[in-house]
């Protein structure tokens, strides 16, 4: 047992968020905490992490267990660099190193004076050096570099001050600190929210190697499916634990719902029978005892309440737009730069009616820039942007949530974009976006992130558009709301261009994936899984095989064959790629031999450092310590190169 919650409850005013929560976290557990926005998931995580006390119950941790909680609130004004901030979590290793150097100095002075080194001094040094080595002190710089690189920080970015980064990048800094601190329990609140797809893949690989327990809140269904081994649901104040993975949870929850519905039907039938009997014999003196018995039985009956829990699944309805022309958008020769940074130098993109195009690529590759150019809200330096016949564009981005007026009600906020003729249908339109009854009178200031996202979408779609341009539309939505939006967009008859890091969302919608990398666009027909299969497939031939006939919309068909000159260039490029792979395999074999030799040297050196006779000579201690550090760094460097080259080989040869 690492962490246990016993009978934990939390109340805000007259509202009970949750009560009697019992949860056990053990080594190797991967617990997905799910439930609608506003159910109290983040509050429960903060209680588990010790940031908030429970109103009732207690939180128990095993002795010496360290809890790591991913913080969502970050000070954006700090002046020091990313590297300095991240390495601050390893300050205890710096303290140990200082103590080791101090002890080495004491032993050196005693050695020069010809005095015997006391046993307690040697023992203290042994404890310090063991703690330093066990805590990863010798390889801490390599760990910091690997973690920051995995989360998308390049060599220049790690030296920039924190105040120069957006909130999303600051969240990556906090995630790097959390991973480097190596706690026994990780408490993660939407850890993939601000990561691009390559960083998510790296983060998932890191979690697979983590030996402790994890409790994670996430709306990323692919992430939950890959990692959750237990699902804990917090809904309507009730806390239910489902053993098994995320798909097992969905199946089990559906079965329990059907059982409760059957119980409700049976109970309603018995209640109706009892009430008919009471009404029939209420005024007959001879039946008074029987009637009173039935009335008391009904009063004592514990009713099966399922109205709020098992209401009919809501459906979001997107207004039907007018039909657009065959060609929806044409970008030709687009050039865009920010100061000295060139983002695009002559890229082309064509989108046809009915296509669902997903832009993917690492953060900073230019996806949002291309999206905003396509939407017509960002000017470009050269090239041509042409919309097709009768195309009406609607653009959604995260900044629109910040632009909502917190003093307005939901209805008043929608009125800000309404025409006079729209007024009679505003409530109905909000109902289509799951704001019913008094929900339309809620202040924007008290809406959850998911509710604000739905309101921004409702504003965008008040007037029908046949070309939707969406930047991370599932951010802030819980799993249920993501599925509702999925369903709505699947039935939407218009054209989509969108960015998302939600792989389930991309897979459910995309008919064409456009990879944005180093200022170039590469089209991949199909969804995200199709893209992965193509990009990870073995390069068994020097010339790419011709594409099979596609049933996808015209926008996803491969472009015309390259010219003869381009085909020759492709063959030469393929040959060069084969030569690089041969060189890489040779270097991998050499690295493996070097690592084996260096590790043998390190093992022998460790035995020498463990020899009590060594402590009598402070110069030897210092010399061997320096040699140990250099050997460890050499091994880390070779491992880093081996991992990089292995990844290249796997990418090219699967």
C-alpha cells in the first residue's frame, strides 16, 4: 500500500461534491479518475496530494512514500530559465554532493596529518555517496536533458526565462519537474492537455517504465485505454471503483445501468400495485389494518433513484449549412514569417467539399499558423488564398473562451452575436448545445471549462457555416462531452479542418491527415491510425510503392505523379537512406560493445570505492570519485546515442 483514502468527503456550502470515498493505491496501479466536469475530480486529487484537507475521513500514506501532484496553477512571471526551474527539484542531490565534498576534504586533511580516518566519518561518506548514486546524482544532467527534450524543449528553449512561455509550455515545465522528482505516487490532472502528439508518445513511454502508483484525470480516451488498469468514477456525489481497463469499465457501467433500470421498473410496478390496493380499500373499515400496513411499507421502502444518473444521452445538434462548391479552400505558394523566423516558404493545400482534414505535428511546427491562414484571420506574406463558391467559414480557438464576458449570462453572451431575427430561437439553439432550462441564466463566470467551450461553439455556430475550422475543440471537455461533440461532427454534412491532440477524436473524424513539419506539408489519406501505419511501415523498397485506389473524398487522393526529375531525385534519396541505415547499424553494434566495456570498468571501480582501505587516502577517494562520475557520464552519453539511433532504425525499418 502506498496511499489510502478512507471515508473522504467534501462539501461546498449546501452541495456535497462526494462522500465516503475509499481508494487504495498500490505499486503498479494505474487508476483513471473519470466523471463529468464539476464532479470534484480535481478536488479529490488535491485532497489525496495533501493540498486540501477532507471535511470527513482521512488520507493515509505509507512510511517514506512521496506523493507528486501535477499543479495547474503556475506563476508566469518568473525570470529564471527552464533548466534552472526543472533542476530545482534535484536540489537534494546538490546538497548531498556538497556534503560528500566536505567529507572528502576532512578525510584528506586527516590523511595528510597521518591520522587514522574515524569509522563514523567513513560511514557518513559511504551513506552520502550511496544516496547520491541511488538518487541518480551521477546522471542527473542527462536525465534533465532527456526529459526536457522528450517534452519538446530544444537547446535554445531550455535557456529562456519562464515568463517568455505560454501557459501550455509552463505546464510542460511542471510535468518535467514532477517526473524528475521520481515520487512513489503520481497524481496527474489532465497531463496530456498541453502536449503535442510526439510529446504524448514520449510521455506514455515514460509512464510505462514508472514503477509506482498513478492516479490520473484525463479526457483523452486513447490515453485512458492504454494506461488505466482500474477506473474510479466520480459522478453525482457517488464514488465507484471498476477493476479492469477503460473498455471494461464502459461495459460494466452499462451492465450496472441496465440492472438498475430493471430494478426501477420492478419496484415501480410493485409500488403501483400497492397504491392501487390502498386507493381501493382506503375507506373500508374492515381493511384498515391492511391499508395502514401497505402505507408504512411504502414509507419504509428505499426507492431506486436513477433519473439524474441515467437520463437519456444528450445530443448536440449543429445547424445544417448551405451546400458549398466542390473546391472549398485553395492555398497556393503561401509564405509566412514572424520576424526572422520563416514558417512557410511556398506551401500548397487544397480541401474539397466533405473532407475532414486533421493537421498534426509538433508544437511550434506552424499548425495553428496554417489553420488561422485557412480561416482568413491571419495575413500571410505571399501566395494566394481562395475560398470556393458559397463557402461560409466558422473559426473556433481557445482564445474565444477568454473573450467571453464573465458578467454576462449564457443567454446574454449568445445575444452579442445574434441578429434581430435570431432572438426567438436563441434558447432553442442553446438547448442544442446542452444548455437547458435555467442553465441559460447562469453567469459565464461560474461556468466550467467544458461549459465555456460549448458556449463558444454555440456562438460560432449560431449562423450555419459549411466550413468549420477548429483549433483543439476538445480541450476542457470531459469524456462524455467529447463523445457528444464527436457524434455531432460525424453527422455534420460540411467540411472540417481541425487541430487536435485527442487521438480518438482524430480517428473518429479524419479522412485526411496533413503532417506539418519543418515548413512542409505531407498528406496521408485516412485517420491517425492509418497515418501511424504508413509512417512506421518498413521501407522495404528503394522506391515508394504506388498508392492503391482510394474511396476517400477527392481531397484525400494522392497528388499527381512527380516529374521524371523528381522521381530520379527520390531514387537517389532512397539510396542515400539505405546507406545511412547501414552506417547506423554499424555504429549501434560498436556502441553496444563500448557500453559493455564501460559498465565493466564502472563495476570494478565501484568495488574499489567500497573498499574501506580506500578511505584512508583522501586523494584516491577524490580521484576515484571523479573517475566514477566521468565513466557514468560516458555511459549515459552512449546510451542516449544508442536510443536515438535505435529509434531511427525502428522508424525506417519497423
